């Protein structure tokens, strides 16, 4: 009897071992798209923010992928208010197999997603792979990369008499005034009403404003009063003062509360808008919004640090693969993400920095010649949650859904209800209180 029980126990252990072994996923780097797992069968759903591509380019991408994997069915599920609604879907578990990772505390990544591998290894082949890193592992694969700058209409700038792209805040405001005086275009379109578009201003806090990739994740968390005026047109103060001054000088929409995100694309294409502060991901949308795509240009953010301009670079939304789906669904999802990253051409067609380091940069970056594109350096070990903690405690939420604070800059500037220095003093106080509450060391 004991022998029978022992034999049964051994069989159970062998089955358990086999199940464990079979559950081990392939190495993402070693996957050969179009060669490996060509007979895999799975239905996968991709939760995505690009509503504009759902019925245009996405069907083309899916058809191309299906030629390689005929038994994999890919469904694209898009959300208009992605930043907000995707978090609700994520926490509710109703989001599918792959999603564009929303603003999430990084220590929560293992609760929802599988890792692609070690960041140190993946970074040899891919750009911005540390965007969603936790404990040395990459949980997100960027769909494309962005360089942070300003999309503008070259013809409007020419009509305004602007012969050189502005490189400082003062030069930029002067250019907006020239547009207002010499053309019928709206100098700076804020996209206030969309809300999420205002969060784009937070993306310039790193290298664009400081020439330092370590600033956002390592420096500002320990900095005393980071929103104070440095007196040299650099740093966070200078970034947001551009927006405040443009609103105060009435160099924006006559009624900022009625802006139209979809409509603005055609407006800038037709020369009704001078420029918009958006990541490079927006460039191709403006080009394709009308017959005047050649008039659309992209320039660096107008801040110069010690005589040189820099551009913050980083990942756009990144693909995360669910940890709660079947092994075949996870493998099919990995194949789709790898194909999308390396073979779809998405990053190039969308005017993005290629994720595969061997990829070609689109022509839109011509104006970035001589400008270093610098990604944000990850947080120091042991400080991975500091920025998220400060964001939450201060309620400023930089690069993490803090659109309302930027909208308030427009409101106060346009209506003259609060000075810019008072706004920055409030931000400094909230940041300082958060540092104190969280016990974060402050460098005097």
C-alpha cells in the first residue's frame, strides 16, 4: 500500500513539474517572429488609446500579422478617455490580454503584467525599455518613443516673419506675438478643454528644461523649492511660465474652454493655428489631417541650458501583457508585441523615435540636428516610489494625470486671478510638505 501511495505521489510530482515547466514562457529577445510558434492558436484583445487608427491603420497591421500567424485573432479595443478609463478597466480586470499601461505605481506592475525580461539585457536592443521597470525587470514594451518638442505650422511662422526657431522662453513669446500681429492664426493652441492634452507640459521637466536626464526621477524629489525662478530661463518655473505668459498676453484661443482636440488637427494643417505643445507622436496626426502636411514642422522646446538645447525623450504608451491569461495567449501576445515593435513600422509612420535601436529616425527630427535627445534616468535603488509618493501626497501629479494644475495656469493667466509666482509658491509649499511628510531628504 505504501509503495502504491509513493508511486502515486511521484506521479503527482511529475505532473506538477511538467505543468510548471510547460508554463515557462519563451525568452522575448530570442523569439523569432514568423518562425517560432507559427501554428499557435489564440484570441487576443489589445486595449488601446489610438481611436483614430482603429478603422484605418490597425486593420492593416492585424492583416500583416495574421499572414504570419493565421490562427491568432487580434481584436483592437479603443478608449477615447484612455488615461482615466483604462485604469478603471485594469483594476476591474476587464481589459483583455494586452494593454497600453496607464499611469500606475510601478510597484504594482507585477500584480497585473508579465515581465519581458531584465532591463539591462533588453536595453542593448531596445530604447526606453526602463519606462516600466520594477526590480530590474521590464513590464512594458514601448509602442514608440517620443522626443518632446512643439508641433508648428511652418507657413504661419514664415508669414509672421519668424526666420529662426525660438530657443528661449522670451524668443518663443516674441514669436507668438509676431503670429498674432501678422497672421489670422491662433498663436498657441492650448487644447485646454480636452484636459489630458494639458498634461503634455509636464513632459518637459526633465532634459528639455535642465539638460539633465536624472532630473525628473532623481533630482527633483530631493530638491528644495524646485518651482522657484532660477533667473536664467531654465527649470520647471520656465516651462510653465511660457504657458502662463501666453495666456496672460492673450496669445491663445479667444475662448480656451471650447477647444476641440480632433478639430485642432485640421486647423493647424490649414494654417489656423501657429503651434501646439505636444510630443512628437502628434506630428503625423497633424500632417495627415488635411492637404497641407508639408507645412507641419516639429521643433525643440524653447529652453537653452548653458548655450545648448536638449530634448526629453522617452517611451510613449507601452504594451503590457496580462499575467492572468493562458500560456498560449501570453505567447501570442508576446509575438504580436515583438512584431509590432520590430516589423510593423508603427514608430516610423507615427513620427516616433524607433524602439528597436536599429530603426530609422523619421524626417521630422531634422530640426533636432545638434540637439541631444535624453531619456529620463530611472530612480535610484530604494527610491523607485518616491516620485509617485510625492505626486500623490502633493496632488501635483507630474506626468501622472495632473492635468488640472496645468489648466489652472491657463485660467489664472488669462483671467488675471492669480500671479504666476503665487502659483509656483503654492506648488513649492505642497512639494515641501510632501517631502517632509514622507521623510524624504531635502538637499539645501
